[in-house]
C-alpha cells in the first residue's frame, strides 16, 4: 500500500463523507442548520463555512498562491446551497490534485504563511492528510450538533466508506 494510493483514497473518502453529511444536513429543519450553539464555530453553518475557507487556504498553499483570507472563520456564512457547492468543488479539486501526485511530489516541502502570519512548512502529502483530517474533526462536531437537535447523523466513518462506496479501480 503506497502513500499515493492512500492520499487518493482519502481524498475520495473526504468528498464522500462531506456529501453524506451535507445530504443529511439538507434534510434537517433550516432553524437547526443555522442555530447558534455552544459548539466549535457556533453552529452547523459556521462549521461548514470554516471548513470551506480552510479548504481554499490549503488549496492556495498547494498552488503557491496567496489566498487573501485574514481569518479562518466568517461572521455570516453562505447559504447551505452555496456551502454545498463550495465543498463539492473543493472535494473535486482535491481528488484531481491527489490523482496528480507521485511519491516525490508528496514528499516535496512547501513554505507558506499561516493566516496569523506565522511561517509554515509542510510536505504536499502532509497538507493533503491535514485537509482530510481537519474535515473529519469538524464533521464530528456537526455530528454532535445533530444529536443536540434530536436527530441522528449519518454514519460516515472510513470503514463504512470502504465497505459501501470505495472503488479501488478509481485510484489509477
């Protein structure tokens, strides 16, 4: 099992898990989606906006571009439809990017600035792992918000993806 294969699989898992969660959120009453909670980033819409922003920040780092963000959060998140579109687009981008990776590229170190201005350096592979892991962290927060609302979140663990949706032949 190679690092390239794992990165490609994680990118696909990440998009699948996002889509499963976004579909479940879309089925909730809107007031539960936008409700401010005593949770990370305040509520579902804010958590989704945060991960969409962070996706764009890391995409810019991978491309060697300036992202223009001064914060990893927003005071007014986009609509659920707009956030879904952004996360679908970034999910597709990360799959295509992962598919373009080779072992040497995954190990290439990139220098960048964090949003707070601090210097950072990570390999392309570490960045891609972080992007997937970061969303897993926040999908967990959102799952807890489902329970707070009296609803059950979708089952989106990696083993469920591997059993129900994974296709090894997509990895090239």
